[in-house]
C-alpha cells in the first residue's frame, strides 16, 4: 500500500487499470469550472443556498463565490442533462490574508490565515441574487488566536512539524440547527495553530481557553452539528491520532479530551468529520489512503474501514441524504463515493502478504481474509478520476441532494451528483411484494414524493375491512417516516468498551434502512414534495394511527385527533373507508357519548357539503345517534313512565351498547331477541367492531325507512342537531323542563318540520325527528303543559306516519292511557267552572262562563278532528281505528254535555244585555266556525265500528254530536239575528 504523499511522483499508469471495472460506476461530472488561482485550498457550501465558496493561499484572488444553478435531482426529470456551465463564478475577492482553510455556519464563513489569526466573514445571499456581487461579502472580525512573528518560532525537532505561524484550520461553533440562510448568530470559534487548540470568544475578541493536543501539529478540527451544540470538537493530528474535546470542560480549565485514539492511521490524519445524522459517528482519513468510521460511544476499534485510494485521502464529506454514504478525495486525483455496509467485510489491519488496499478490489470469500481480524467494509458506489491534479477538498451541497463539490490543486471546481441508478445495489429489500419494494427503492433514493404516492396507491387499492390493518402497513409507514434526532441524553462519549462485529452489523443495518435519525431537520428535502401528495400521505398515516389506537382500546385518541380527523375528511373524504369510519364513530359514542355525538354531527355537516359524497353511506352510523328510532322494535322504545334522568348521556350510551349486542347476536345467526335484552355493561376500552344492520328479520323495513330519511341531508342534519340540543337540555335540567322541551321542539320558522305536514294549521309547527325518545319527551311535555290540541295533533301524526312500526302503536297506547284521561279531566274542570256561572245575573260573569264553554267546545272540536284524521289515515287498520273510535265517543259525549250549557248561558245573557249578547254570540260563532273548518266535513258521519254505540234514534254518538253542532250554529245565528 502506498502510504505517503511522495507516491504522487510515480507514473500514473496505475490509474488506468481499474477503469474497465468501474466504467459503469463512474460519478457523472455534473458541471466544472476553473477559478483563476493556482493555490486553491478549500471549498465549502453555504447552508440552504446553492452558493459555494472557494479559498486560496495566494495573496491575490484568494476568495471566490460561486453558484450552482443546476436543478436538484429530486425535482428534475430523470435523465435530464445538466448544463456544464451550471457552476458560475459570481464574485472574486483579493482579501488581505491568504486562506488556508474555510468553514461555514449559516451565512458566516471563517478563513484561517497566517500569523496566528483567522478572519470571519458574512455572506449576503440576497445581494448575489440581485447581482450586487461586490456587496455580497463583508468582513466581521479578525480572530487573533496566538499572534506570533515567524522569526519568533523556534526550529522544530527533526522529523516533526510542531511549530507554525499559520492557523491550520478554524471552525465556527454551532448554536443550533441551521434552518435558513438568514443571518445566524454566532458566539465563538475554534482555531488550531501548531499543536494547540484555541477557544475564541467573538463578542469580547479574546481567547477564552487553549490546550495543547498531542506532540505534533494539528491538521484539522471540526464541530459536531448535533445537540448539545458547540460541545464536541474532533481533532486530526499529524501524530496519527484523533481526539475529541469537550469545550465545556475546556472553559472550566480542566482536561478536555474525552475520547482519543492513538495510531488511528498509518501516517498523518488529514481530516475528521462528524456524521451529519448520527452524533456518535466520526469518520477519519489519513495519509495511508484509508477512511475509518468510528463510534465514539466505544473506546476501542473502528466500526468500519475503507481501503479505496492509492494516495493520501485529503478530505471527506458526508452525504446530505444518507448516514452511510461518504465522499472522499485523494492525492491520487480521484473523488469516490462509498456506502458503509453491514454486508461488506475487510481486514482490520492489512498485512504485507496481501495488497488489501488495492482500490475497488472485492473479496470473493472469507478464505481470502484469513490471517487477520475482520471488520465491516464499504460498498463502492462510483468515482471520478479525470482530474488534472490532486483533489484537495470536498464539500456537500446544501440544497442539491447527493451532490458533492470538489476542488483540485489547480483550481478546478467540479460538481458531482450521484444518480439514483447507482443506488440500486445498495438498497436492502425486506418485502416481497413489488409495490412495497417500489416504496423501499423510492425511500433509499430519497424520491420521497414517489414513495408517498406509492403508499397512497397501496392504501387505496388494498383498503382493509373494518379495523384490520394492511399486512405491512406499519412497517412501510415506519420506513417512510422522517426520524427525529438522537436524544443527546441517550448516549455518552466512551461509555462502552469494544464494539463487536455483530453489534456493528446490526447498527449499520438499522441506520442505513429508511431515513436516518435527524433527517427531519433537513426541510429542503421535504419541500420538494407537492402539498397535495404530502396531504394524501399524511392521511394514510393518520388512518393507520386511528385504526391502531382504536384497535388497542385507546378511544380517547379519536377525540385527541378530532381536528385532524375533520380536516382530513375535508381534504379528502375517501381517505377513510366507510367500514373503518363506522367503527371509529360507533366506538366514540360508546366511549364518550356526548363528544361522540358532537364529532359525528360535525363530520356529517362537512360531508353534506361535498357534492360527490353519498350521504346515504352514513345512514347506519347516524341512526345510532337517534337510537332508539321510531323504526325500532317495541323492546327499545321508551317505557310508560318517562324519567328525564334516564335520557342523559350515560344512560343512552348504556342502552346503545345493549342494542349493538342485539345486532351482533342477529348477525351471528342467533336471530332477533324476543324480549328486551339485558346485557352487562361493556367493559371500558373494549373495541366494538361495526355491526352493519342486516337486511333480514326485524331490520328489513327499518333499514329502508331510515335510509330514506337519514340519506337526505336536509332532513338528517337538522335531526342530528336537535338530538344534541335535547340531550344537552336534559343534562342542564332546567326548573321547568316541560316548558323548555316545548320551546326547543317548536323553535322552527315554518310549518315544514312536522312529520306528514301540519294538520290544516291546527297544531304548532315542530321539529321533525326520527328519535323515539325526543318525540316521546315532546308529547309528554305537551300533555303536562295542557297543550291538548298540539298533543293530539302530533300524536295522530306519529300514529299515521309511522304505521306499521311499533312506535305508532306505543303512541296510540300512551294517548289512550294518558292523553284521554288528562284532557277529559281538564275539559270537565272547565265545564264545572262555567256551569257555576250560567245563572248569574251579571253580564260580565256570564261572558266569562261563555268564553270558558267556547274554549271547551273548540278544544273538543279540534281534538275530534285530529281523531277523525287518524281514522282516515289508518283506513284498514281495524284495531287502531277501534281505539280511536272509543276516544271519539268520549269527546262526542263531552260535546253533548257542554253544548246545551253554552246555549243556555247565551240565552241568559240575551235577557240582560242584547247588544253585549250579539257581540259575544258573534265571537263564539266565529270561533266555532273556524274550528269546524278544520274538521274533515266530508267524513262527518263516522264509519260504524263495534265501538260506535247506537242511540235510541238509530244514530251513533258521533252523528248526534254533529247534529248538535249544527243546532248550535243555528242557535247562534238566531241569537245574532234576534239581537240585531
């Protein structure tokens, strides 16, 4: 192995020998340009910009600013050629001091110079953008580490290089993760001169501390870009050692070297670089042509090794997309890209009998490695070896993926972008499915947009049913997830002993698959993803998280992510299939009924505004909010005696659970339960999968009726809102509950809310709903507040419109049991009061009695009209007609009792005051006429039934009532005419 820089004088015929092997693996030359300087030294990229800075050790033209105008490969079309003039010199400067090395942080650059000093500059990228190139560079400060004249430096011992007036390298201390190219606040810098390191404070322009490191001069220093920021510094020395210093200890005046490897290389160490993504990975490169990867958590042995150059490795740069990929430059006039691999092995220490260091050589079997300890190696990606001089420096592009900028000794700046096709032999496939492998390939190539689109395609084409997840869904989402940075509290420098071969393999295998840690700190790669693609993928992930959490019984997750859930539906209502949607919403009701209702209502209102969405798809889940509905069997309908406390959220939740158990038993073939089921309350956090109502048995007509109603947004949404308001009202428990319920139900602007329409304007408009509980609460409130006209009108509407469902029969029973008794008592009470006033000699008292009797007769007429409409609506329903006929008989008898009293009172008033009698008679006449107009007069003669008892004259009671009503009209008219 050639291990010193003098080898460069040899014939370069050897450079042509591996060409045939690597022709297909050459790093393409994206662009190239020469800067006008012969002593170029270093190249760096400016964060989050396409700007590159080149430094030179000459006294003139020693600072150049370039721009890479090529497209990012992630946004360019595959195969699209890049113009060779993509690299453009924007400005060149002749600074007062030559530049021996450059380091950048944010928009700040520090250039190491002679006489123990370095210069700090600021770059204004906006001036470059607008062409004001001469204003783009500004010197901020000269950092003097150790001002020493050349004559004051003593001569170094033979074969050592300790003393020098030049600053070999200087770096800016990072204070945070740089997220933009805007002005970055910096506090301190580190500089190395000879074998000493200096910690310099910018605000005070003073050296805070210094320390001698080793016995020979230092070549390179670099900060870790990870948290804790500005703490760890790596140092490369000419004495073959590498060290790590903790600046926090340096400031305290204690020994600051916390990790050190002596004889890390066979010769000088030229470069050390912390990994971009992993805080505990450190790469070193030396004169021996070797690159080593170290895990600084361990005190012994490298993690991996690359023997890939014939000459000294001068510089390294980690990939900006992969933690396992690194680019190296060498005195052998080449730039090569490598991938540290768990599949490759090499010897830990070469021996003389074997030329292990031959570049691009590959071992065919472990037999060839016998005789030495093995460690992990690296896969060769590609190289470029057509430089005109040794390659001195390499820097990773900031905004161009997989792009490296190199600088040769003759001032040639080159741009190399690794094409995605060169990654093919690096990709580890863990899936057999072609579509899933497509995701793996796209992720490794960092074609994030393509990976997300493939995930969306997989999700849409293979939607699992109910709560089941796709076979590899979790693994694929994990693969596509951009990882956060490694927690700095989870590891420490030198905490472990020797790194085993197996542990090293597992580590490399883990970190090289998918995105590396800290990838999320690079927003420039995520910014290339179109917003719509990102949204679609986020919805795929969200759907998976919802399904996973609910499957595990974490139902609170539904409410924690309620906003995301609604926004997801708003963006794409198809991101979640109906089966999973039903399961999520159903469990939300069973877990937290009130919040579940709110979520379903909010979701329904959103979906109602989507033209292409079929609201009928939601009918099953919406029905659960309305449960029990007017279409449910008698087992689930409200009891005879309503107790408001039974209709709070908890009780409704319990009842719903029983109902779903019933549906489940039906679906499992047990058939409908014959009596009201009593099941134990389901334990908390037990998943209930969506129970689709079957099309057979008791559910057939119910399903059809519900879909006709809930499938119409104009009907369904107001019902959902009403149900929520009703339950909230019950929870508040106002002092006058019945009055509050009536006000809630009658809070409508038109009469279109009545089921079946208003009965010729005889009842107050009310909200329409299929909730059996809400309807029953309204009826009971009407009865308790003595709104008998509305009560009978609403009850008849329910009976007629929900025939032949059990709800119709239950209302008929309730009306027969409670409504008739309450209204009859009320009417008789009013009649008794009026009768006591019939023979009064005071006109005003008679008028008061007349008004009472008028109200009684009007109420009887209206109730009778409602009953007659019910009989007309039911037609052939004999049993129900018979019950209504009995009710009519009761009210006809009440009319027969009240009418004579009314006429007699009117006659008595006529005797006292004819004028007043005339006015009162007109008022009574008009009221009765208006009430009579509401009667179905075409059916004045009620249809005979067994309930219609015949009077002595052969007429039914109802017929006698109508004849009497006719006499009342004539009596009023006669009274009116007589008074006139």
